[in-house]
C-alpha cells in the first residue's frame, strides 16, 4: 500500500516504494469530515480508500479475500491510464 501525491499520478515523497507495493490510492490533501473539515496527508488515508474498494468488490462479487487482493493488485490503475 502506498500513497499518491496531489496529482494522483506519482507516489508521494513520504510514501512506500518498491516491489512490495501492491496498490496505491490518494494520500495527499485528503478532505476528512468528523465534526470539522481539514486536509490530511499520509498512507493511512490511502489504506481507507483501498479497504473501501476491497469491501465493494467482496460484497458484489462474493470473492474470497485472496482473490480480491489479486484483483486490486493486478487490475486497478489510476484514472486515464488503463484500458
């Protein structure tokens, strides 16, 4: 898991890189609502995005966790970069 910068195309300078990274999601300038509005930055925000995607895939496709992980790692791409 890693975080993308504000452009959404590059890994943020504080985030994980390497061949162990299986997914990336927004991680800079994320708006959070919890009785207040602020902009957050960090890989923790990215993790929440990917967890939501995983839950959606699992609930609609009925796939086990290993299959959901494989789909996210191999099939998801940034907007405008995939088929």
